[in-house]
C-alpha cells in the first residue's frame, strides 16, 4: 500500500482570507456568508456604508462584495470613497447588483468596482470570481 508523504512544513500558516460583504438585505448576507464560510473564508458583514467604513477601519479585508443599492450612501459612492483612500485602494471590489440595464455594468466599473455580478447571484460564478480576485492578492 502506497502512502503519500505530507507536504513539508515550511513554517507558514495559511491565514483565512477575510471578505467584507456589504449588503442591506439580511437574507442575501446570510446566503453569501454560508457559501463563503463553507469555502474557508472569514466573512465580515455590513448593512450600510457607515457599518462598512467601520469594518474597514477595524481590519482591512482581502476582498469586498458590494451591493450597489444600499440605504443612504449608494454602493457606487461608497466604492469611490474606498478607492480614494490609499490604505484601501488595492482591495478588489466585486459589485453585486440587480442593476442589469444597458450601461449599468460600465457605470459601476467606472465607479471603481473591479468586477460585476448581477442578482440573483449564481453561487458557482460567485465562488469562481472570488477565487480569481483573491488569487491576485498577496498576504
């Protein structure tokens, strides 16, 4: 019987990637949280721009999932604010939005989002996009 040797221990510990989910609908946050946690990610949640900014001040995430239709300050405006901050400018932002009319995607990407997914979210595509963007991030 052949057994495989475990990979050599190089002393590095894999730290779970932190994802900030900014979404005002509790059910949407819950679904995204469950899916991401099942893949080993740490999920931080915010229901509006003020909560999101507080989360960003507390700990910088590796990725942001941004609802565009937030109460108060829109996701587009919040994205512009995040990208204007030198400490946060390199955090990839994936827009999650029901805005799927002609020109919406271009407008949202122009606001500073790095990617765009229309609702309802296809979970498989969400995971693929998250993994793609986190592959670009150095820890």
